[in-house]
């Protein structure tokens, strides 16, 4: 991977004892599709610099939770606070301003095949009519972060699945977000490419301390996240000492409309709950 750039924003508090800003908070959020209850009074909070790995069976609403978090969907009841502002009744124009502080990686990348990599990554900057030279500089910087600057003028159909996923990450970080929502970023990828994507997620987490929620169906990816850190000197992801876990990353498990687990890695591994034990088997 290319040499890591200097952080694009300062994320450290000047007061070591100051409370963490809450990037995202759900308060008793419920959502139904017809007669099916998808979420029933879900509550949790994500602090600045924290990462949540969201697990659960298919169809339990994990991707929907990400869309609720970004205001792409609205709940039936409850409150959602994005950077301290309640968004469930927020007008679209005001919500767009908050979305500039978030980045989202969709399943299957969701790139525009008719646009170059440059224009895919720069989409939201182009909508704001930024100068081309500013856009080009920021796109090059984002693509360098994902080690894909050579693809600047290419089109998505010419790229591999892993390269397209890296382009989607570059697009998500182009506006220097304070929150990133990853929807199955390694889904459908081979193990080698998945490792590259995991390394980018850990790199963003550790270099920029970006708050994030990561949905995954792959336990191997989840435990890679909590057992590794990004080493800036080596410019690579390295394993933590045996038995240690990243303290800023925790797990949540969504099952049958409820959040049945919210805790750190050790608590998850010690759980005697039959469903959780089976999920981890």
C-alpha cells in the first residue's frame, strides 16, 4: 500500500479527560415493514473514535440500520441523533449538510459505470461546484489512501471487484468524514482482496480515529478488526499481542428486531447465550 498521508483533520481532544462527542445515537428506534417488525425500540450510542462491528443473520435489518443512521430512511418512532442533532424530522436540506460529515460504503460498491473513477470519487464535490483543480487534488489524495491513484481516469467496468470496493472507500472519505458506515465491504470478495479492504478499514480507524459502524457476515473479518492495528511506520496492518483486542472497537448483534448484544470482544467471547455461541461457531 502507498505511504500513508498525513491526517486530513485533527480528531484528538486537547483535554484527555473530556467526554467523547457522540457521533451517532439511537433512542428507542422502531421500524416495521407492513406487519413485520424489523426494529423494536433499538438504543445505542457511538462515540467519537469508536468502531462498532454489527453482526446478525441475513434479513435482520443491519443494512437498514445504516440507512437510518444516515437519514436515508426514517423510523416509525424513536429518535436518531447524528453529531448531536436529531434527524428523524429534519428537513432534507439540513440533513444534506449533516451527510457531508458522513461517508457510506454500499454493498456492491454502487459506482456509476458511465463515470470515470475520478468523477465517481468526486461526485459530491462536483455537486457543490468546486473548482476542478481542488477536486483533482482531493481525488488524488483519496485514491492514494486506497492505493489506487493509477485508476484516476479509468471506468468501473474495467476494474476488479476489489478495486471497485476501494474506489467506493475513496468516495466515502473524500469529504473527510467524522463517521463512516460500511455495509459489508468485503462481501463477494476473495480472501486476499478482503484482507486489503480490512487493512484500509483499520487504517482509517487508527490513522484518523474515525467513528464507524461496519456490517459484516464474515467473522474472520470482524476478528481481524479487533486483533489488529495499523502501524504507520510499517505502513501496514499488524497483529496485536496474543490475547489483546482493540479497545475502541466493540460488537453489536441484531436479532429478531432486538439488539441482543452490545459489548467488547472479551464479553462477546465469554457469553453463554446459545444464539451468540452458535453465531460465533
